């Protein structure tokens, strides 16, 4: 079975890089440069060692994800993501350590039965999925600067890690070479993650535009190949469609950030048509509609977002609800401007009817009509 080792790991006590790290025998995820550091760190590490060991061992099985919900923001998953980033071994049968299936599939057929050393200066191509996994963990932890740095190291440097370097053409276990299609798949995935990180850091400019153009051309030809060539499997065509959807989603967010709101709406509509459950696609289009003066359309998009957002992504759901409430308040403020007393009384009466129909006091306070009711009571000094 392929075992990918990472020998260069900093000491958890003094942060030095040991030549031969000492690993904790309990949790297997804490490392030291010497025995003295291990003894000095024991009091701090003792409390969490058993808990970490139990958590890791319960998940490191072939038929279960190592991180079943790595997007979650609770402490357990964050700690586990940190462990994965420092993991000494990554096995192909741990398929769900990375959400991108083709990475692990490529690693499985490319490195079957092989052991390979990953260092900062030499890495066979079949080991690259381990680096992609590390980039994804940076993304899940919202460590965007580190994510961009690792992406550039992987596809931009003049070393064996670079997919553009001829020395990256390492043979597979069966003596054959990695195909150009596989290399493109790796490169595309890394670029998609890099774009997402650069958008979070608001690193707009020629570099980001260049990557987006490159991705657009690549996906255009890959989509054509998948549709025109019957030798492409259904799984491969599905993966190309998934990457295309993510590309459009990132492009929509980019256009929203730089103020090209019509383009943002067009790209968002394409994404929603391809996959209505795409994560965080409704907020960019809502922001663009708001910027164009269409508050009704923005509110409609955020209502859909709250309803369709994956319930296990707690952070996204909360952000959507907060933004929806902000839009509704802004809409009501515009609605209330210029109303005479008769219109105020009618609006208040209608709002009270809707609030009474809400289930429970909490639901009533969350109602879209609550701001109007509060404004009416303040204006006419009513309790």
C-alpha cells in the first residue's frame, strides 16, 4: 500500500526542524526534535494526547471519512484538520480525506504498491495529491495566505513540485508515464483553490485574471472532449462538469467584488442552473442585485439561499440569515419613507396580522414585518 511520508515536521515544543523527528507514541501526531523537548511538553500535551488518539483512530478507517464534515467550524473538526495537515501518512484507501475524488483515484493507480518520500525539493508526480490535500486543509481552516503560497509552490516554482517542470514526468508503478490529462487535472484543481484563496484575500489584478482566463480555456476544451469523445467515462464527464460549475461560481464572486454586477448575475444564473445547491452562490447575485437597485430580487435570492443552503454548513446558514435580515430592513426603510398616517396605520395592521400568524414569540420577532411594527410604535408613541 502506498505510504506518503513527510519527514520535515517542526518540533511542537521549540518549533525547530529536526533531522529525525521523534513522534509521540500515543496520538502519533505530535513531534519533537529531541527527548528534552518531549519531556518539557509533556504536561501540556498529556491532557489532549488520549483524546486526539481516540479521535484519530476512530476515523482512520477505509470505509469512513477522516474528516466527514471538514467545513464545520466546531473545535473538534478544526483540531482534526490540523492533525491531517501534520499527518505522517496518507493512504489511498482513505478516500474521503480529500473531497476531490479524482485526486485520490489518480494517486491510487499512479502509486499503487509504492513508497515515496515527499520533501521540499523532490517529489514524484504520484505524490502530488498529498500536497493538494494540504492545500485543501489550509482552505478549510481559512488560512488563505498559506493556501496561496502552497498553490504557487505547486504549479509555479521551478522545481520537481511544479507540474510545468519536465522532471515532474515520473513513471507509474507499471512503468508507464502519467498522462497529460492527469497533469492537467492536478493543475486545474490547484488553480481553482488558488483563485478561491485570492478572492478571500481580495488579491485582484492581472495574476488573478490570468488564472481565470487559463481555467476558462482549459474547461472549455475539456467539456468539449467529454461530450465529443465516447471514450470518456461518465464519472470523468461529471468531474469536468463539477469543476466548471465551481469555476463559474468563483467567476461570479470575482465580478461581484470588482463591481461588474451584470456579469456576476449572468454567471450566477449559470451556476444555479447547473446545481441549485452550489455553496455560497446566492449571496454574490443578491449583492449584485442590491447594487443595481433591485432589493426585491436580492431578498428573493437570499430567501432561496437560506432554504437551500446545506443545513450542516452552520456558518453559511447564519451568514445568509444575517444578510437576509439586513436586506429586509433596508427594504422596509425605503418602503416607510414618505408614507402618510393612513398608509402607516394600514401597513401596521397588515404587519400585525402576519406576526400573529407566526408560530411563537421568537418567530414573530424574526418576521420581516417586525421592523415596521417597531417603527410604527415609535412614531405614534404606542407600546
